[in-house]
């Protein structure tokens, strides 16, 4: 007996993507794959999904590995489809990365590295991602598999064999995560995505080159930074040692900094020194889980001190500090740099950064409900194709919710008009 598949409007949703598949069979497989991701089930790997959608397991596996289709075209069409419904002048670009724990060592780019999913250094793959937040919804804009340096060693026979086994293209080379993230922001500008800021956590915010490139490209940002980061509370004046004549050796390329005024301070020390009456209690939202979202924060202007001993000076930025109460009665402090305008109040800085927390819900749905981390293949292409098809499933659900919300608002508006008309008739007649 055939299984009844209920995904209203899935045929219409998938039509714009079909032009990027060479054959009707591959189009049908793509729709089956997305449908399988949307259906109930604990595992969203190929075998259980193929059974639910009455498709060949082998054929669905080939869709990820061997079937020819234009992934870049599908990804671009996905972004256009989502932006047509969610483009927002007050939109946000959220940069992050997420871990995919792995038991074996044969999957593409798996290595011992910090895994956010397990909260420790673990055997895993890392996906660098960007999420777009607009019109009160968030959706994954792009994701790329991070290539550890151990997977990019041209003189290592073991590395060469692993790359060949996982079908990694020759062009796939190690790049720092922050470089991948900047490429995503460049892609958003190329797509003319309306947005007002870029947000990320502390790993990205602690890289001066990352902040400087965002700033030079006209991007406003709020980026988390680590507590051991040093800053100047006033514009620093560097004291340079007199240049001595060198008869031997290479000439000095950097100035010899022997002191600075004032001395830099660590954010952890600065945060603990702030007086109790300086903290502001801020109400960011009224409808956060049926209660107001409140934070305690303070903001001040500082100069980052990265590399000051090498003569590096940085732009003045906002430092936002949040104080969070812990269950044991203690508190923790979190720190953020921002290049927002000097007149921006603390509450607006805090509200803007808290838009980042859309991404936590997004990762939860992508992984737990749509099986983004259930992929059991090992190839480079298979991983990226699976993630892209998961994005399509997420996009379908997002647009369905927006349509339902629009219908609810329309129904409420019609009811209001009807009630208003009834009251007017009773009043006048």
C-alpha cells in the first residue's frame, strides 16, 4: 500500500528549482528528498527517508553523490525565493559555525577540533554558516564545510589519499573560518540583501582583520569578544625606543614599542570594576516566552589593544558589557565590540545583538527536526548537497508559516471590520 505524503504545496514550492536538474528523474528525487526531510522520523538519513517516500534508496544516494545537477544555481534560487518574502531594511546577518560529531575519521574534513554541539574538542566536522533575520523570521543563508589544515597538506600522502577518497575538489583549500564568513557577507552584498548589521560570537570578534574588513566595506557590526581581550580606555600614545644604527642583520621593519600611555586593561578586570549604579536594567522585548526579556548592561567607548606592542593601533569602538545572573547566585559578564554610531544608546546595542539568538532556534530545527546532522555519507559533494536540500526543506516550512500568519492577520482584519460595521449600525440605527 502506497504511503500518503502530505506536504501541501510542495510541488509548487519546488518548481523554481527544477530548471537546475538535468533530468526529470533527478527532479523527482530532489522533491522526494526534501519531502522525506519534512516527514516525521527520528533519522533523516537516506535509508529511512527512501522507505517513507517510496523511492529507491540507491537513487536517492546517487542524488547526493553522482547525479549531475547545478547546486550553485539551486542555492541562488533558494536565496531569491526566501528574500522575496523576508527582505527587510532592518535585516540582520548572523555569522556562526556549528559542529557535526563523527565517530570515524573517513568523512570529508573530519578532525579533532572544538565542537559546539558537544561543548569540547571532539572528532567532528565544522560548518561555517550565515543566517538572515528579516520580517521576524530567520533562515539559513549559506553554509560551507570548514577545511582543517590537516586536510590541506600537499606533501602528505595520507592527506592526499583522504582527499581523493572523499572526492574533494582541487580548489577546496584551507581558509580560516573568518575568511569564509567574510565571503558570505560579500555574497549578501552581491545579492543586494537589505541589512543593517552583522553579528557574530567571540571567536570572530577577536580577530582584528575581520573587524577591519567589515568596517572598510561599510558594514555595521556587533561582535562578541573574549574576556581576556585588552583595551585602552583613552586614545593610546605609544613610546617608541630610539632607533639604533645596525651594522649587521636585517633592518627593523617594526617600531620598538617600549611603553604606552595609558596602559591597556583586560575586559575581565574592566567589567568587574564597573560600579553597581552604572549598570542599566533594560527591557529588550515584552513577548519573550510569555515574559519580558530583561538584561543588565553598560556601554562605553574603548580602543582595542590587539598587537599594540607591534605598533598596531585600532579604531575606537563601542564596548557593550552584559551581566547575567547564574543559577548559583553568581554572575557572568559577556563582552561585545561594535562600530555603531557614537550616539547609539545602550538599549539599542543590546537589542540588536540579541537578534543573534534566532540562530539557536534555527540550528535546533535544522538538526533535530530536519536531520541536517543525520547525513551518513563521507564525500565532500554529498555533505554540501545534503545541507542544501535541508535548507530547501527549512525554506518550505518558513514560507508556509508566513503564509499561515498572513492568513491569520487577514482573518483578524476582516473580523475587526465586521465588528466595526456592526457597532456602527447599532449606534446610528
